[in-house]
C-alpha cells in the first residue's frame, strides 16, 4: 500500500518586532488537517534566510530537541521554500 504525501495548504507568518535572532515565526498547515506551529525564520550572516523546526527549550542549547521535523531532505526543502515564500510575500505586502 502506497503512502500519500501531505501537501502544504497554508502558511501563516508572524513577523517579529525585534528581529534578533528570529525575524518571524510560521505555522504550516498540511492538507487542511495537520498544523505545525512555531517554525522560526532566521537570518544567516551572509544575509540569506533559513527555517528552523519548532523546539522545546533545553538546559543544554547544543542539543536540539525538535518537536516536529521532516524525515527527508526533499520535504525539508519544500517546507522551507513555502515558508520563505510566504515570509517574502508578507514583507512585500506590508511595504506596498
């Protein structure tokens, strides 16, 4: 039996007033039935943006404790693309 891949049906962006280190948070809805909340949009030193998965705070910050995460690189890229596209659209619309 094949497994159907879930598709991203909406992305909500919450731009932060103070952008250090998180510029915005995002909630991603899959197939209008499953939501991942708390993805963070951060900026690298070279000026590009990247997306991190939601995490529980830990006493040792060197250990990641992701709440939800993609199990393959293709899905990670798909989520990151959708989130960054929604973030850029949100910024463009706020300055228009």
